[in-house]
């Protein structure tokens, strides 16, 4: 794809091309704040965990058009593997990354998150899982895959929409056997939107609440699990806790 073709297309993100031109994004850039807020939170978490240490490699799960894969290179990561299930996003990501001269450092692979394995993709000191799990019917399975791709001691960052939580106790087979709720999921219907570029591929979505997500990450093999604070001027959903970024270090 030529630069002229890249600039004629409307993207989900604003890409800075080698000529200095910037791609046009949806809604005249009105969605930009969600991307720049996640970028600021990601950069803060990376500095906190890695300091000035070189980061050899990273995986960007559900990399979409490759914007965060590109930003990881800007943050000093040497090589990035972007993993994406949608054909059109794979084509877009490969085209814009090639145009920026980064094809030797960023590899875009066509794969569903549930099909990823360490045998195929290796393990890495940094794994991103941004804007993904709330579009899935098996979010815990996806988080387990993210954990499998994270080297022991490596950092995994999960960013997601969250739903209001529910607390209390439930009879577990009998009134004498009571269990506390550790968290909850909200069921979101995207079954009529699976054709959409930013929607679920299957349509049934389970979105976690914040406390449940923190609890799950601890249970599946992460330590030092904590929320990443948004910047003061960040996107309103991050500021008000409707979207969160959680960091975890692989055990």
C-alpha cells in the first residue's frame, strides 16, 4: 500500500508516516483520548517495571491495526509480535508497518488469542492485552494464554472495559455451604455486530468487574497485581474506572 493509499483510508488510529503526514482517524480524532491514555499508562507501567533495562521482545495480543505494536518500538522494545484474528486488521497492520520501515522489527501474525501457544510464539518479558477480553465469551481462557506467553518475572498489561461489580454470598449446593463472590461478569450482546471491525468475532461477551479481574489474574499465575493509574487528563472512562489497566508480573 502506497503512502497515498494509506492517507486516503480512514483508520482507527493516527499513524505518523515517514513523510511527516498523519493518517486520518475515525470521527476526526474524537477517539484519540482512549489511545493516548492507554499509551501513557503503558509507558508508566513499563518504566516502573523495567526501568532503563532493554526489553528484548513483546507480544501485542489483538493488535488491531498495529498502533500499540508501533508504540512499543518507540518505547524501546527491540522486537514485537502482533497477534490479530481479523484478516482486514492483519492486512492494515502489515501495510502501515511496512510503510514506516518497521517490518523487520514488528511481525504481525494472523491468529486468535485462544490459539496462541508458547511453542509457536515463544515467551516474552512484556505482553499486552488491550481492549480484548470484554469482547470474548472466554475471557479467563484468553488471560491464561497471555500468562503462558509472559516469561517468569515478565510484565503483562491488561486493559479492558469493566462492569459494575456484585458482592455477597451464594448458597453453593445447600444453604449450609456458602461461598463469597470474588467478582462478577456482565453479559454483553454483540451478536448482531460481529461484522464490525471493533466488535466481538463471536458476539457473546463477558465483561469483568474490576475486583474480579484482579482476583483472576492473581489466581492464574501473576503476582504484584495492581491497577495502573490513569493520567489526570486521561480519557473519561479510565478516570472514572469504567475502563481499567491492570498490571501483573508472571510467577
